[in-house]
C-alpha cells in the first residue's frame, strides 16, 4: 500500500512525527522482518505504520493465528490501513502499549517492530517508550527498529543482552536496523 505522495504530504505537514520523505524501501522492509522466527510470534506490535509497507510484510510473515497490533498517530494513514488489513488491530498511540495488552488480556508481546522516528522524540519520552517496550516483551521476545542515526545504539545495548545491527544503503535516507533480543528466561 506504499503511497509516496501521501507520505511526502504528511512529512511536509509534520516532519517530526513522520520522520522521512519516503516510505521504507523493500530492502529496509526485508531487513526489518527476516531476522524474526515468525513461528514463535503469537503477539506482534508495529509502531509507526505509516503507509503500511512494513505492515504488509508483517501481515504476510506472521502466523494466521497470531495477534497483530499496529500503531499510527496519523488519522489519514491509520484509516487507510484499516481498509487494507482487516485482521490487524489498529490504534493511535504507541505510548498505550500496556493498556492495549491489558484490554486484550494478554501478558506481553513476542515481537515489537518500530518505524517511529525516535530521534525526534524528547529524550525522556524516547527512554520511557523504549523501557516500556523492553518491559512488555515476553521472554525471548524481539524488538526491531530502524533509525537514521546511531543515537539509540548505546541505550539499546544497555537494555538487551543480544543485539545485531545492519546498515541498509538502499533506502532514502539509508538506515540502521537494530534487532534486539530479550533473554528467553
């Protein structure tokens, strides 16, 4: 459902919340979803769905019985995604992860994938959200995020026992992908 014009329009109107001029490339999308053992994922959250290029990859990769929660603060983008992905539960506020889990009577997420422009968040909000994600990941859970800078790396290294990083050149702009795993015990 990649719509570069909608994405560009939203970027121009609110660059700090959109974070990029173009949707993620297929190369970045592949880097975001290939390192995940989807057979073990029963609950997945996507933060910052945008126009849905990563949403589509998650939806195709996940097990049909899994629960998929997607968060997008832009009303236009979120409403457009609802029509394309009827089995995905869409929500507005990524800071409401815990409330969504509680409302669904779920204990945690097996995977959280973030396309949020976390560098643009105030430091306290960024740290709070990342700590919340770590806390809400089930044992053995995976957190995957892409960013255009290395600012997050030291904080992620301090939180996760295992982390892999790759750099995707074939994206506008090029991006770092962080794949963080929580211990299984």
